[in-house]
């Protein structure tokens, strides 16, 4: 094991231990929020020494058209945010959009989904309206070149476009995700990764998935694992 591998393994171990302890003492909601805060802190430290700098900024929304996956606890966190922070009109707009996105994606092959270019249901006026509770996948996506992001958005089927992600942030984020996900699984919670739109459409219209999750059952029945 080289030094990089040891660092990533240590991030996974530490996050696994911290999240597992938080779940035991404070419950899954607090554990999720604490894990997100740790990732934000870690990302800030890594970004300060990374070989490449992220070019992401408010109002840059090209990556907000990519297919996003999320774990059940993230979906319920977002659903609660929508139901308590958004107006009734905005809540209905979100429900309509996630339902329509889910319908379109369900008719596509997995390969087609990755180039679908569907605007996120939470994209509003060029910015993320759920930024503080955005999925962990969105938290680990940091690009170094806006031009490449724009090109990928304009040419979603072009697989020759060079990746512009910050590798240090991507790999440490993946290590963090691995530890957090394992902690939830160890505690008996559904660790399935779901397509965000399909899961959100169900979470916003029915409390059954959340009750199933809290009883340590599969939260979203009828949605395939990603």
C-alpha cells in the first residue's frame, strides 16, 4: 500500500468510526449532518493544497444537468428541507419536476441516462436551492475548467472531452463516502444508492419510504439500485 492509499484508507476508517458513533448516540439525522460537515472541512483542507484549483462558483450550473444518485438518508434530509423551507407553490414545482425527470430517465438505458442533460429539479435561477443539504455526490464534484464543463453540457454524448475534476477532492470524497455508507449499513440502515429523482418523487408524496428506512428495511420499493 502506497502513501496515497494509506491516506485514503485512513479517511475511510475515521469517517466510518465517527459516523457509526454519531448514529449510536444521536440518530441518523444528526449523523448525516455531522458527516456532511466533516466532508466540507476535509474538502477545504484538501483544496488548499491540491495541485489544481476548483473553478466552481455560484451561478455556474453546467454540472446541474448530470444524473445524480443518492442514499436514502440523503433523500429524506432533502425532502424535509423542501417541506419545511419551500413555499407550497415551489414544493409543487419540485414534485412535478422530479416526477417528470424520473419518467424520462426510466425510459432510457443506463448509458443514455449519463448523457440525458436533464436540469436538476432543485436548480433555480442558475443556483442550487438545496445547497446546504445537497447530495454527497454533488459535494465531491469540483471542476478545474469551466470551459470543459460547458462543452460537456453542450455535447453530452462526446466521450472525448477531457475530465476537469480535481483528483484530490474526488478521491478523498470517495473515501469519505465509503466510510459513511458503511457506518449506516453497519447500523442496519438501507445503504442502497438510488436515482435521486425517482426516490425524491416517492419521498415527497408518501411517508412510507421513510418509515421503512427507520425500521431498517429497504426504503424505496420498486426503484432499482444504481
